[in-house]
């Protein structure tokens, strides 16, 4: 009987082995089929994702903000962010707070130094020591000004801002470099000088920090995606502009209309409005932008209202023929700051300029 069993085993084992081998091949084919289906599914997902991205890119409106330094590009971006409901987080608010503290102290340093160089006497001789204290501030190290440190300066800043000598220097600010936000912050020093101070939206708009490099902001307006690109406007930053030209839909060229009596910080000679004109000429006549719409944004007309009471525009632009104290003349058609009279000679094609906007600062 045992011999029969051994014989059966010898006969049956090869057949079993054959069946197992066949099953293994079937399982392998099944695995291959599953993997192939998964690969096709992933490929379809990737194709669909790429198609969505291509559609999004086609829909994307990419706007490049250009203009000379301090023309208001960064302020415009902050306004757009606020308008579109993008609140600033705690870290951003703290950064703005420190920037505002630095803006105030550095601004007062400029005024104290200008008062001395212009030979303007102190109204109160006691303020000389306050002036020396403010002049001792050194912000070159890049260290943030914390509230505790700012508290040390509040008394001196307040006393100096009440001095008529500092105010007289302020009225002659076109003769030196002073940020336009300084007056706003000093007028609000009581509030800003509190230990628990948190910048308001208006404070954030007035905060000044030079743009270094390229800054992008994304918005959605009426379901249309916008990407706004801000590039530093100072001469040292303009070589970076060419990095941003790919795929742009429009150029928003910003001009500070109130700077007709001021010179550049970079060389202390070139009129700021003339500098804006020269940049605009370069941009609008560049073949790279042949199919790009260009919007001219004449900014800071609220400051222009104040400026025309103090500085005769014809002193800086003798060809001006309007009333130098009449805002309508300065804005419309009789001044170099308005496109119909001034910018056409720098536009080879009159159809290139899409629009002209005249707006306030904030």
C-alpha cells in the first residue's frame, strides 16, 4: 500500500507544481493590469491638473507696477490687500509698528539736521538737547525699534514737533529728503506713543519701507485672478525689472504728481518728475511691451493740493502756462503732470496708453 502511495505522490506532485506556477503567472498579470490602470489614472489626473493650470494662466491678469522710488507703488498694493479683505497677521502688524517707530525717529532726525543747516533758530532753546538726543539714534544696524525703546524718544519728539523752528524746516522740505508720512505720524504721536499701540489701517498705509527685490501679491476680483508685481523703484533696483516682464498683461506706471519741486535721493540733482518722465519714455517705447496695455497712475493729488500753495510749479517747469495756484490748471491740460499735455511726446503710438488715473495718496 505504501508503494501505491509513493507512486501516486510521484505522479501528482508535478501536476500540483504546474498549477501553482500557472496561478503565479495569472496573479502577476493581474498585478500588472492593476498597476497599468493606476498609472493611466494618475496620468489622466496630471493631464487634467496641467489643463486647469493652463486655463488659470490664460485667465490670470498679471500687472507690473513700475515707477520711480516713492511713487506710491507699495502703498497701492497695501490698499489692494485691504480692499480685498486680506487682513495683516500679528507678525505683519508688529513689523509695521517697528517700521513706523523708525519712520518717526528718522524723520525727526532729518528735520533737526535740516533746521541746523538752514540756519533756522529754535523757538525754545531747551529743544536743542532734545534735538541732540534724537540725532544720537542710529538705525543703520537694522535692529527693530521696540515700544520700550520708542518710549524713550516720545517726550523729545513731542517737544520738537511743537517747536516753530522744526515746522519752518518742514515747510522747506523740498530742499532736503523727507518722507511724506512724517507729518502724519508726528500729528498722531499721542496715540502711537502708547505702549500697547497697534497700527491702524491708515497707519499701515503711511508706513514707509523701501521695496528691495520683487514682491508679488495675488488677489481675486470678481472671480478673476490677479497677480500684482511690485519692484523697487530706486535706480539700484531697476535692473530687476527685466526679471518680471514675462507674461505681463498690463503695466501700471505710477507717478507722484506732487514731486515737481523735489530731487532724487540718489543723486540730489535730478527732478523727480523729470525722472518719472524718463522712465516712462523708456517703458512705453520698448518693443517688449508692444502688446501690453499701459495705465498711467497720477498719484498723491491730495499732497499736490498742499504743494501748489507753497511752491510755484513754473519755477521748476518754465513752460507751464496755467495758474500755479489753481488745482484744475495744474491737473488738467496746463501742466507737465498731466498726460494730454506732457506724456504724448514720449508715446510713439497714441493708442498704447490705455488709461490715465488721477488719485489721492490714501
